[in-house]
C-alpha cells in the first residue's frame, strides 16, 4: 500500500474550539468508540482533550511508548477511556499497529492480547490477554496510511480534522495566556502570518520577553518573516518617529535597504496589520519550580519558566 499523509476523505473538518469541545464531550460520554483527532501542531489538541477527559478519568498514554509499554498501560487503564497522544511515532512499529487494531475494535467489549515477554508480564501480574470496554482517542498531527492495518484503524474511527484559523487560535489563547502586551502584539499582526498559527508562538514570545530579548522582532522572525519586512512592521509601531520620512531614514540606517524599498514595503503591508477586537487575557504565568530541599539531591534550578509545558501540541 502506498504511503499517504492526507487527511482521510471521510474526516470531518472542524474549525472552532467550541465545536471540537462538543465532539470531545460526546466521546467522553461513550458515544464515539474510536475518535481520531488530527490537526496542525500547536493548536491545543491535547489541551482540548484533557478538558473533556482529565486524569484519572481517562488513561493517558504517550505515543512514544513501545508496543509492549502500550499493552501494559492499556491493562493498567482497562475499562477507562484511553487517550493515546502523539500517535505519529507509532506508525513504524508493526506490533503497536497490530495492538491498536485490536484495541480500536468498535465492539463494546474487546479482547487485547500480548503473547511474548511472558516473564515480564508474570512479574508485573499482567495477563497475556484481557477484556476491556475502553473507548479510544488517538491524537496525531497527520494520518499516514502506511499499511492495511492502519487503514483498518482509520476505517473504524470517527476522524476529525481540526483546522482553526489564526483568529480562532488567538481568541482562545486569551483564556490561558497571561501576558496582555504579548497577546496584543500578536493579534495586531495576525494578518502578516502566512500559514497556520500556533499556541507555541505565545509561549515562545513570553520566553523571549522574560529573557530580555527583542521579543517582537523574534516573534515576527518565528513566522519566517523577512528581516526587512519585520523592520518595517516595528518601525510603523514606533511612535517616537515624527513622520514616515523619519522611519524611512531609520530603515536605511539599519541597513535594510533604500528609502524606496521602505515605502514599497509599507504599501505591501497596508491593510495586513489589524486593530481587531482586543481579547483580555485570563491566564496566570506558570509557577516557577521550587528548589530542592536540603535533604534531596541538589540539582540546578532553571532560571526561566518552562513555558513550553503550558502549550499543548
């Protein structure tokens, strides 16, 4: 079978977080025995699922687990809803795919088995096979139909292709993000973004800012924006200049090009920056890790907050 990175033809396109929440709540209530959630990286797929299915209500299993680790975790969380996050890394593991094929049967009661490594199973008091009523949610950035077994899993599932636009990502980021200045800057420049938006832009910008870096320029660079275009955006925001001629002079002095280039770029960007609705942020900064006690092994304490832990994939 030829490999494919497409979203399956029968996938349901979902573009808002409210609609995604409704589907996830239906899954949490057991109405969807197999949900396959696909979508662009960094738009909060795992975050949305965790709202509907927090631990210990559901068993969360990392896609980085080995096939045997997946089997053991499935037994540990048997009869609970199962969320297997980051399935992208499991496609190449034939044993994991075979296990998922059995686990993702749409029958109310299914039997899952593992018939090797008997000593480890016996030591951990895990049977070679067991029945379970678990419904399953698979989360991935893309779906790769690499074998007939993967195709069988796809055919059994309700497949959701989650593709929120940049404004929808920005709107919902306000519910958990904490820096109003950063959020406002990103919102004002969403029109300059070519391609999908990501929650990770917010956490990266906050990290740049905390580090005392030029976070505005670095945020625009994260969008793969040419340096001289970013320079025009920042000069236009700088109210210390008396007029456009002063900005054009600064543009030339900074080495980005001539006066004509500045005004040509200004025309190109006209209408792409926005004064759209300002969303008030409602989140709090992540807690700084506590230093170890004197009775524990002393390790280096991070000087910066691990912002990436806040934004889900």
